[in-house]
C-alpha cells in the first residue's frame, strides 16, 4: 500500500529542547537552581534557534515534507503583556524556511515550557491562565497565521494527570499513603527541593507552584482543556483556514488476563476518553505514542523478561501505535488523525530504523482500513534536551556534537524519508 503524495511524513521538536537560551521560561529557572531536579541545564542546547535553516534543509534533503515544531511562549511574551517583535520575526523566518523547502509546518503553541511570569501568576491551576494563553495564541496567529496551516494548541494535555499517577505509585512504593490532589504528604527531600523551586518563582507555598509538568488536579486538567478550547476558537476567528487540534500522550493499554479489564478500562478513560467532549470542534487529533502498558493482578506489569528496553526504560513495542490509532478512531471516527509523536530513545540506530519500519507498517494497515491518518511525525529530529534527564536520551534522526554544534545525519533520517519517496 502506498502513502498518498499529501501524506505528512516528517519529524518533530520542541522549542525548549532544541533552541537554547530560553532564559525567560520556567524550565530555565528550575534548571539553574543549586539543587535542581534536572541532571544538567539546557544552556545553548543544540542551537536550533540559529541552525534551523540547516536542520530544515536536512529534512527536505532526506525527502521529508513536514516539520512539527513549537513556538516558545516565553520568547514571544517574556514579560506579561509585552510581546517581542524580534521573536515574532524569528519564527516568521522559520516558517518561511519551511515553505521555501517544501516542508509543511505543524506548529505547537505550547510544548511543556511556559513563561516564568505565568507560573508566578498561578500557572496551570489558575483560571487566569486560560485568558493569558488565548491572548498569546491570538497574537501569534494574527502575525504569522498566513504561513501556518496545522496548529496543535497544547502538547500532551494529559501529561499532568499521567505524572500525578506515576508520583502516587512512587510514593506508595516509598511507604507514603497517596492522596488525591496536591496535598498529599511528601518526603522531606522532595519538600526541600519544592521550597527552593517556589522561591525561584516568588511563591511562598511550594505546593502552589504549578508548571505544566506539575502533577495535575482534576480541576487543573479541565482548565487545560478549556484553555485549548478558548485558544482554538479565538485563533479560528482570526484565521479560519487553520486546522487546529490538541495532542495527548497515549499508551496501548492492555489487560494481561480476564479480571484486569476493569483496571485497563479505567486507565484508558483517564488517559483519553474523558477528554472527548473538548474535541468536538477540533479539525484533527494528535496521537502521541511510545509503548504499551499491560495491566495484571497487581497493576501495571513490568516489561516481559528479555524484552528490549529504550534508554527511557520503556519496552520497545512499535505495534502499540497501530493499536492506539485504531482505538482512538473507534471513539472519534469522523476526526482526522495525525501521529504527532512516535519514536525511540536508543544509541542503536539500526534498532531505530526497525522501530520506524514496524510503526509505519501499522499506520499503513490503519489507512488501508479507511482510518483517516494524515501524517507521521517522528520524535525527534535531533538528539536533544530530554527535560530532567538532560542530554543522555538520544531520540534523534540527527546527532549533534554540542561542543561544535555539528550535525551528523543518522541512517534513520534517510530511511524515514525513503518511506515517503519510494511509496508515492
């Protein structure tokens, strides 16, 4: 089966993970702390801010036709209410570079990092954030919308709930009784780290620091989706041609045997189905998948003995993408799907090539069955800054020597591009 000529085949990045010197962001502030939870600071990162033209041309030269990247809110609005015209012009150049090289841009308005001032003003549990985010989005598309087509409002809008679940599991393993919400008891070492972080934002109570990757309350979870709706509707008013959606992080959730289906069903409801009311006016849905979760009698089972694991500790399971696409399509059959992230952290690029091949076979099978999958964007174009883990995780199709910022193309980039060129 062949991909059509308009199928979006490309790669993805996030601004804070590749651009460097994102000095007005919350993550930059947290990275600089003496007792930071980050293994290392991002600093110049991989200098995509200056090397974007080279990186876009690498994609185009390999045969790719799409690039998902984020516009950094902390650059556009470094101080509340002040928009930086020079930064708008920077992103205009990025978008023009995509156009000039036959690359369709898929723009993400928020990819985890936020302006530092937003966190000081209450962050992602504050009602005011809805208006702040909407205003920022409207400003960007009013200036750049003529060069934009696909827009993701918020990357992995469900990540806060996922992190809350993970933290509660960890606390349980440490002998701490998890509680719902933000007031659960925490070990002293974590509380001390939280206090230092709070001071960086001028917040007295450490529990009131709400970055996008803070563990989310149910109210905060709903607030993020209302921010998505508000931004989507406002951007469509300014630029009706835009195709706007949101992305979620989704696992292929399986049950190991009879009796575990209820736990697996609850996990899927939390991860996906409770968001369905917020997607009704969207133009597409962004599927993001990396692996599976298998539920057994005691909860999530470890990876099978002998299974390959990624650098992140995930099971290497490319079949998960097809399963997730099919399950999402069952719930929203009329909504086009775009794989906005799928990838592998490994030092073995042959393993990456095999992963991509198997994942794309699943995408082809879905398309053959009539599922409207419009594109596949591999994570990530570049080896980059993987948040708290620093630069140790290598997801990229392109390696970067951070001493010289020299790019080295891996075979996986050419392989991904060949899938499009050979199939058309």
